[in-house]
C-alpha cells in the first residue's frame, strides 16, 4: 500500500513513541487547546468521562491535574499509544478503563457518562461517519451532558470538498478497500456545527479557535 494512505492503527502504532513530541512541537497552539479542554471539564468529584481517540492521554494529563478524581473510559485503535497512557497513569488504574478498538464499533452504555471528549481524532472521518459517532455519543451522555471536541476544522466548504476529492482520488490510485485510513477530512466550521446539531445536540457552541483547531461545546438537552 502507498505510504500516503496507511491504515489508522498502523499509522499511530508506528508513531506512538514520537506522538507527544509531534503534537507539542508541530501542532499550532496545542498546549493552549489541551489546557482549554481541561478547563471546560467540571471539577465535580468522580465525573465520568468518555475519551474518544485518547491516544497517549495528552488531554487527560491536563484533566487529571485539575480533577484528580475523574473516572475515564478511553478508546483508541493503537495498543502502543494506550500502553504509554497506562504507564503514565499507572497509579490511576481504578479510574481508567482503556479499550483498544474503534469507537465506531465499541458499545457505549446508554446515559453512562457525564461528559465526552475528543481531541484531534475525528477529523479523519467524513460527514456521514461523524454523524454516526455523534449519535452514539449523544446516547451515551446523561441529560445535560456535554461533548467537547477540539479538532482540525477548515474555514470554508470549498476547502472541505478539496480534502474529500483528494482522499477519493488517492483511494482509487492505491486501489484500497473501504476502511479507516490516516487522511485528514476536516469539515468546515459551519458543517461541523450542523452535523453536531443533526445528532441532537443543542446548543452547539463554537467556543474557541487555536490555529486550525476549533473547540466545540455541545449539550445533550434534558428530556422532558
């Protein structure tokens, strides 16, 4: 397979040891958005968090520094990245439930979490896939639960369509089957907000932008 279209699991397994250095040094304003995500997490004792694409836990490092009692279920495709996360927080084994797998396939408990987060993960998936995972997140949250996403988002729909066009062209050239490949498929700011709203979140707030990373805060309305 062309190195430009690598399976998601293989891509992150190969780069697990250098991932944190890359994120800290190569991704614009990463320190700021990791801190801001942690600032948005309630300091409630024992708050239950679902972390999608948790990787080595850069966001969790910040969150645990503010709320050391948080209980986290983290899901990631890369076993090697989860090993790093587990090693860093070995003393929190009773607070961490780490699952190696795809968050599209792992079952989420209904209304099992106060909060869900995802940092720099879902920009690898298009609109339809995002709607699917947002529907799952929505069902997994308690009433008035919050979903915080910090991810790569482009400014215009023209940019969004260009990414999709290049991805489909590369898949054709490489003759690869459908699956999860490491390729950026960011939505526009407007479409990102729209797909979260379509999943049922209300309100959806474009909270902040750091370089090309946007933070969205989405709430699950309380059922009447």
